[in-house]
C-alpha cells in the first residue's frame, strides 16, 4: 500500500463548538469540508491538517487516523491477505469516497480512503 496523505481524526462532541480552537488558535483556517459529523481544517501556509469527527456515519467504530491512497482496492486486498481485522468493509460512501476501516495490530482503527474518479 502507498500512503499519499495521513491525517489525524480527533473525536469531538460537536464540530461547530470545537472548530474555533483549531481554526483560530491553531491557524487551521481553511475548511476543506464540513458534513456536520466530520470536518477537515488545514493551514494554507503550512499544509498542517486535522479532521474533527463526532461519530462515523457508517462504520461501527471510529478511526484514529485517515490514510489516503491512490489504490484503495489493492490496499483492501493486501489487508485481507495479511489477516488484519476489517472493521468496515470496502464501501463507496454516499459522500463520494471509496474506503474501508482496518484494525492495526496495536488496536488502532485506521480509515483507508481513496476518491472515486
């Protein structure tokens, strides 16, 4: 698998209530998207990034990080071949990403994601 972008997913109770700290104090002033339950903020100067997540909409567990890859199908096949626990199967979500969630051997849930062309 080839990771092209890695971002933390921070669990928050309320995206709107939390975003001021990250956008103002930390300077992550660009809101890439906000779906109410998940939002991504970046710094236009540095590229620093964070996602705020209240609760994953389709997975039974929340991911600690999201990893973007250009070939999510190959990553899924590799995770299965290696015997990793698939927490959420390979799915094209209604918001346009192709993803699955996998549990790392240390117990961390990881969101592996690609964008449909």
